């Protein structure tokens, strides 16, 4: 029995020694892991660009997208049916108001006009007033039909489409030409009902074009519709923006991005939009203090595309990492390689 007890005590001693050794190795490993993680953190922080939180003016905007449209566009047609004898324009041609753009064979209409005029002239001297009025009405109709064999430009502009050729037979009121006035452009957009209270006539609009990213235009809200549009559950309000000035690069149909300037906030605390990250539905910045970087919860206000307003959580003079999004990705990489790394426990990015 005594031999058996001795062996048990010996085994127990060995187990205790092994356990102590294992614990020691774990502690050493943890310390080395933490040291490695701290070194990684210091390296990341040292390379991160920081900025000082400041104040400035911000403009609240409402964004929308639309297509450039000429201020005036008119589909043109003949008022009578007939055979086309002249087409005086081509697509893209500039014309003056009153210019004759196309003509029909007008022999029949001209004969009818001359007959009606002769009858009216005779009636003025030979017939009672009732007959004179009847002949005058017939002459008016004949004049209108004769004029209807021509299409004239109602305003100066550019011929944007030509859908006729000499010799074609056309019917009355069928559009065959389109004339546009490109001296001014407008953009029709639809504003979500939740934003329409921020939009009013006369507001300044910043305009950019997909086709010319470096071309910066301005405009003004020309009108806000009285009634809404419905597409399923989506409710929008039509808004028309008029572009200031003219640029030869503008073309009907180009895609335009609009930022309607709805309000200006003076001297507010603000940070670049890339300086905050979303974690679990809350906004955070990487605040750099004498003790190192830490996550600081913030409350955001308006955003203008470049800056985000800070309602609470930061003060002017605080130092933060400028690009928190990139910083977050780098910290995730460290965390993936070393689960011990926790960035001060709660301060770690998930």
C-alpha cells in the first residue's frame, strides 16, 4: 500500500509540474502575442494620417438625377395633306424664326385661295353683307389651307430630327420635324416626398454631368409641382431646374446629377465623411489621445457630400484618424491574424 501511495504522490508531483509549465508557456505566449499585436497596432497608428477636428460652414443639399432638356422643343407638322416638294433643312441645322423648313405641292390650295379671293372681292361690291361675310369666311379658310402647305420655324433653334423626304406623301398633323431651343437648358427631376419640404423655388443648384465630370454648372429651382407622382409605394414631387448660362458642350439627354442647396449652417463642428465608420448602427471615429487611439462614439447631423456635421462626441482641436474606413480594414487584418489583439477590449473594431 505504502509503495502504491508513493507512486501516486510522485505522479501528482509530476502533473503539477507539467501544469505549471503549461501555464507558464501560455502566459509567455499571451504576452508575446500581446506584444506582437501592440507592435502591429503601433505600426498601423504611426502610418495613419490624422487631422484636427475643426469648424466650418456646411450646406444641406437634396440630391437628384435627371436629363438635360432644351428650354423649348416643338414637333412640327403640315396642316394639310399632300406631296412634299421641298425640304430646306437637315438634322442639326440652325434656323431663324420664320424660316421655311419644308413645303408641299400647293397647286390645289393656291387655286382654291385665288378663287375664294376673287369671289370675296366681287361680293364686296355686288352682294349683301351676309354674302360678303360668307365669302370672307371661305377666303380665310383658303388662306389657312395655303399656309398649311408650309412648315415655318416658330422660334430660332436647332433642327433635331427630320422625318421626311421630297416626294413623300404626308397626312395633316403628322409630326415630321422637331425644333429645339438650346439657348437654355432645364432638368426635370423627381424629389422624394420626405425631402420636398427642403426644396423651394429660387434655391441654388450645383450641377455635374456624367459626360463631362470636370464641367461644373449652376442652376436654380424654377418650379416645384403642386401634385405628386405615384409609382407603387414611391411618392415623388416633380421639380424643374433651370441651368444658368450656356456651354457649347451641353446636349439634350445628357445625364445630370443635381445637389439642391436647401440650407446653410454656419460654423459647425465637422469632419470628412471618410473619418467615421458605422459599427452596429452607431457612428464612431478613431480618436487619437496621449494614451493611444480609441474608438469614440459620435452623433452626426447633416452631410454635404464632403463633410459630416458632428452634433456630439467631438470638440474642435480633437485629433482623429482621417480615413477611418481604411484604418478599420487594417485593424481587421491584425485581428484576424491574432485573436488576442483587442484594441483595448471595447475599443477594438469588430
